[in-house]
C-alpha cells in the first residue's frame, strides 16, 4: 500500500472558475493572501498560476513546478526542467526576471523559502537518493542537511525558521534547520505520510496520510510533538494531499481528486477545522498549492 501511495504521489508530482461545495465561498476562504498552484493539462510543461482565496483573479505566472512564495510575496521560487533536468529558479510574482539558482546534472525540486527570506530548502538527488539541501536565496552555499539512505523530501519550515518538517521515506519527521536532531513524528510502518506544512502559529503540522480502515489519502494535522492527530478532510474514496496553511491560520489550501487515479486533481480551500470547503480550480492536474501573503 505504501508503494501505491508513492506511485500516486509521483503521478501527481512528476507527470505532467471556482465551484463552491459544502459551506460556500465565504465560509471556507479568508480573503488574505494569494494561492500559487501548478496546472498540468497533459502537456510536457506545467504552468504556475496564482489566485485569490475565493478563486477570483486567476493569473498565469509562468512555466514551472512546485511554486513557493517569498516571505514578502514579491518573488516565487520554483522548479523547471527547461534545461533538460529539474533545477531551481526564481521569478517575480508576475513571472518576470527569471533567474536560475541551481546548475546540477541531477534533479533539484520542491523548493521552500525560509521565513526570513535568507535561505531556500529544496530536494536534490546530488548524492544519489533524494536529500534535503539548503542554499542562500542567491543559490550560493548549497549543502546537504539530511544525508540519510531513505528518501528525504518535501521540506517545510517552522514559522520561526528554527526547524524543518519533511518526509523521510513514508513518514513525517522534524529536524533543526541545520539538519540536527531529526525525530519521527509518528511510527506507521504499514502506512504512508507526505507533504507536511507548518501552521503559522507553530502549533500544528498539516500533512497527508493514510489511516485504516479505508487507507484513503487524506489531510491531517498533528502537533510537532507527534500528539493530537486529527483528520480534516474525511472524504472516503478521494485523494487529498499537499496542504498549505493560510497566512492567518484560519484555512488551508489542498489538492483533491474524487477518484484514486489522480487524473482530475483540483485545488480546494477549507476551514482549519475541515468543516467547510470550496473548489478553486477547474482543469486536469491542478496541484501543489502554496498560500502566501
């Protein structure tokens, strides 16, 4: 089952308008900030879009994957394979002034900007298996901070920048920002978890995972000490993943597909308790939302 979940995640990640649902737009979506997402309509390249939390003012930003806002919302870090393999790039919020940060002969992907803006975490296969790397926002001083035989990926900064949550294999771990003191938040040998995102107040980490009896991939929250896990989406038969907190912590964006094959994934927002939700997008493979200022 864990291998199936990784395969489904990789289809959504490496393959490659608002309709209200329960509760309506006003109940689910704060008006603060903008949400980035990638749209992959079956073409070789995916495209980064941004939208308001109510689904209005959608705008194409540029070609790319895994977009992440800078702390002030002025720039976007993302990955692109425009040079033949995935590298990390920067661009302005309107898609202008694209700058390449990494120049490796292997894949670099899934960047995440630190809360201070000084550093960017990203996943790289420079050492063979995927590992978490850090670099300055200029692309300088790249260094591996995990160095573990399992897959380490999907880095998410704590709001004070002191710790990083990430996926190791099929579990969620937390470590210091320099890679020390790595600790597993849960021990679920037969299950899978992925895509952590730290709440703005630092009290919870959202992630997607499987739990019995259905083993569907759903969005959960857990405290950084591994306690008080809660299922937010509770949508049997659906595929729910890639949660991203709103800046005020009152809502989350996430990707969802009503079928398990991952071919109709859309971006939704929901209240932080999971009781109200709203669909933002309408197109195949809209994934990887990032809610920023």
